C-alpha cells in the first residue's frame, strides 16, 4: 500500500509540474479523456489544421490562376482591338 501511495503522490507531482509547462487545460483533458483518446484528439486537431492550411494555399493558387487568366484575356482584348482599329484604318485609307 505504501508503494501505491508513493506512486499516486509521484503521479500528482508530475502532473503538477507539467501544469507549468503544458497548461492546466491539457492535464484536465488528459485526466478526463485518458492519454490515448487525448492524443487521438490532438492528432485530429493537428490534421484539421494542416488541411485548413492546404485549403487556404489551394484557394490562393486558384485566385492567382484566375487573376492570370483575366490579365491574359484583357491583354488579348486590347491587342485585338488595336489590330481591328489599325486594320480598319488601313482599309479606310486604301
């Protein structure tokens, strides 16, 4: 029994020391959920965060592609308008 009490005291002391490093919320969550479930939850949150960042990166690439396409279309319209005007002036003066 004495060893079990020492073990519990040591465990509580470890948790108390971890509170300064990782935060009281994590310790409480580990106590409630258990270490395995807590680790799974943290891994899920990290994966969700990574997916969110990948989604944001994909949206930025999409907007850059759309902007590039709009710039190309604008350049095409300007050049085609200038060519059409110059062609019209050529036939008008001829």
